[in-house]
């Protein structure tokens, strides 16, 4: 193996380590960075909604965990804010 290829492989591996460290810092831990790369990145896409567009209707699970409802059933034309996350 020539010196050129050894340096190229070393630089590529070094960059991969730097990217992983950067993702770990952004995500909170190496485990979270792995999860982000494994599950989130393949599903990321740019949406087509513009400012002022109506939100698409979605079917959600109620707080009791068994009932389902559509967003439009609960809004009656009023604004609605959905928060996805944990506050514990």
C-alpha cells in the first residue's frame, strides 16, 4: 500500500470520527447519535407546506391510549398547538 492511500484512508477515518463526535455532542451522547443516524436521517425530508397553509389532517391517539380522533374533529376552526415531547 502506498503512502498516498495510507494518508487518504487515515484522513477519511479521522473525518468520520470527527463527524461522529460532533453528532454525539449535538445529540447528547454517542448512543443518541447512533440512533439519530440510524433512524432519523433516512426519514428526513423537506415538506411542501408554506406559511399560511392549513395543517394536514392526522389521526392521533387520545390521552387514554385507546381512542383515536382526527385533528379537524377537535379544532372547530380554532387554532391548535400540538407539542410532541416529554416534560418529565
